[in-house]
C-alpha cells in the first residue's frame, strides 16, 4: 500500500510532529534518490517507524500490530509458504477464537486476504504492519541448519552420487553457513579446527554460540571454497590471509534484494587454519540513531552538533562497541545532494551511494594520514576518518575541522570525557581541541531482553547487595526514586524459540553525549583531568553511560547484569 507524500505531510507536518522544512528536505531527497519517502523520514530520525505505522493505521481505520510483541506460532506461520509471504507482504501469526491473526503491509489487498482464507481454512483477522516489521518477522522462516547441513554432508560422502553433484554439495556447504549466519543475525562466523573436527560458531548479539561440528576431512574443501570466493591464494597455508566476498540471501520483504559483504580472515593455527567471516549486512546500515538506542536528550545534542558546518564529532568506545555503525547513521543523515562527503576507512565496511570512500592500503603508502591529506584537496564539505590512531592523523583532522570542514571520526577511549585528554596526549594543543571539537559520543552495546518472552522479576538478593555497596549505583537508583530497593522491578527473558532460549535478542547501545560548553572548554585549555571534565559535564546535564543503561534496565530493554558487564562498575 503506497502512502502518498501529501498524506504523510498531513499526518506529520500539520500536527507538528515533523517541521515543514525537515519534511520538504526529506521529500526532495526521496524524489532525487528515487527512494520511498516513508523510509527516508525514518532513516533521518524524523519519526520512528512504529510511530508512523500507528498514525497511518489510525488514519485508515486499520488495526495496528506491533510485531515485536506478538507470538508467532510456527505451525500457523509455515502454512503460508515463505515465497508467498514475501511476495504478498504478509505474515501469519497465530490462531484464536476469532480466526487467524495476520499482519499485512497492505490490509486493503482483498485478493491476498481471500487467498489466505482459502489456504488456511479460517477467517482472517487483518492487521496493518510496517515493511520493516514485516522483514523482521519473515526471519522466523528458519529451517534447521544442522538437519540441512547433515543432509548435504550425506550427499557429499555418498559414492552413488555423481562427482559433479558432490562438488555442487560441497559448494552448498559454504552457502549454507553464510545464509544461516545471516538469517540468525550473526555478526561473525567462526570455523575453528581441532584434532578430529571443525567447530562452527556464530557470534550473535556479541556472544559466541556453538552451532555444529564438521568432519575434519571437509576442512580443506570448505577453506578452499572460501579462499576462491575471497580471492585468496589456495596454495598458501602457513601465513595469514585477508579477503572479501559477497553473497545474496533470499529476498526480504516485498522481494527486496540485498547483497551481504563478507570479510574473510584466515590464520594458520596448530590444528590447521582458523577462519573468521565478518558479515556486513544492509540490515546493519539501515539503523537510525533512535534504532541504535540514542535517547531524546542525547539525540538533540548530536543533531545540533552535526548541524554545524565545521568542527569535529568524535564517537568513542572499545572495539566492537558499535562506533562505526553510529558514524554511518550520522553520515546517512548528512548525505544529501548538496554536500560532498569523503571518507578514509580501514576497511570500507559498507558502500554508501553518493559518498566518496577511500580504502586504506599500507602497501601503496595510503595511510589514514596520507589519505586524509588527499581528501582535503578533493573539495569535501564533510570528512569521515575511520579512526584517529596516531598524532599525524589527529593533527590533520583537527586542521581540517578548523578550515571549514565537518569531521566525523572514531577514537578508542573509555568515556566521553577521557577523549579530550587523549587528544592532548596525541600532541594537539588544548586551545585547538577546545575550539574544534563540537561533541563527543561514548557508547557500549548491551544485549536486549527478548520482547516475546520478557517477564518482570524482583531484583535478586545479589543485585540488591551489589547496589548497596556500589556508591555510583546507589546514587543512580536513588536519583530515579528508588531509595528503597524493595520497590524495584527488573525484567528478564524467560527463554523462547525466537531467542534460542537465551532470554536476549538483538543489541542496543547505551550512550553518553557531551557537548563542548564554555565550562568544558575552559577545563580542556587548563589541561584538567577526565574526572574534572566529567564532573563539569554532569553538572551541566550530561547523562553517563551508566545512567542511560539503568534507564533502559528500568523500562525492560536490557538487564542490570548486561549494563554492569559493559560499564565495568
């Protein structure tokens, strides 16, 4: 169902949910890039996908459904073939006394409703769902990797099968790993060799899970296939190799196709060769800042910072904390036809249309510093530096920010305040840091409580004791009205098929955003410590990552254990 620009304007601009100027800019971009206006509005953080879905449902008198809070009955889901569900934009959820609950991207599609009634043999309860929620729900069409893999293995070793067919099944083994890794939203696939087997593990939501074991005799076949796809040397077994490949998973909602980039790293170990595949899916680059977990107050600070035509915005955190994803979300907002954006990255994780991206290559002496010098001569408006690693890169980045460019970059630091002394340690003069940095965003990733099996629970005696003996935790809960901890209610996942009995599904960021106020600038110029800068920023209203994490704990998005795990309290 197509929602016209005029209708979207009426729903969003007239009530004041989106400003006329922002809507006009989004509409112009939608027209120029031939993109869906709904998607542009959501991608630019002008409105949440679910909020817009509810508005459209109310305007058309549709019943609205939040799929993340619905239970999907596998027996009902699979009665509608996956190809039919994708092509017609439907997901069958559950059966009740009033009929079968079905989410549709177009509830006015009577032909599809009649088809479902005939196929399912029951009345249909149609509900309106957004395309993004539909794409998420369609991931429930998951087969058993182990069963399919074992059947493929059987055919590989079946001597009655032709040699050509056995070769095809060997190729299928690698395709299966990639497809199921993508379907299960794994960020990495590990192939770890042991004496008599190869263990396959998926990293899902930051945690490694054992998936299956492969006979050691197939190790060389699988690795050779990976090396061919990633354009590596197949005869090299004693040195580390890096490569890249692409694969196309089954189409998503409405038949939309995507290409998944896979970075392949193969390293020799005592029992053979260890392979790690990093999956870089389009799903990752579609995140908006609100999807990533940035709260309203911090979102206002960040948007105000990127509205400046010059200066620096730094995103900090340890490896694997989602810094690059946040930078890409900022680039997505800034990427309009009237600006030139250039990046220098190592590696280029996602190709962004309309952005000039440079891959670092030490073999040709194309480093962050040399690439950044070249970019400045390319007449950019916005410069993205994948990471500030050394004094030379830091100096050029600061220089660029001083000469009329907006610079976005990442930096390894424990929190927002630590970032500023870190720049001083890199040889940047204090007055330059104070005058060029617009904002610093520090972040960590925590696992989200599974929406489907989330239950409330009283805090454990261990949690109560921990809060009582940690002054910072005690302060934070008291500030939120929980001076008496017996009033606290926490949430956890009970475990279900959707989250593979872990109680968690997906990850979300916890953030602290610090802007360069006059007070913070004066401390930087005076070379104050990170603790003094933090104290000043908090006095001016900055929420720390711990504060943000506890807010997410209290509304059931994550658990106290997760927040403490990443903040190291």
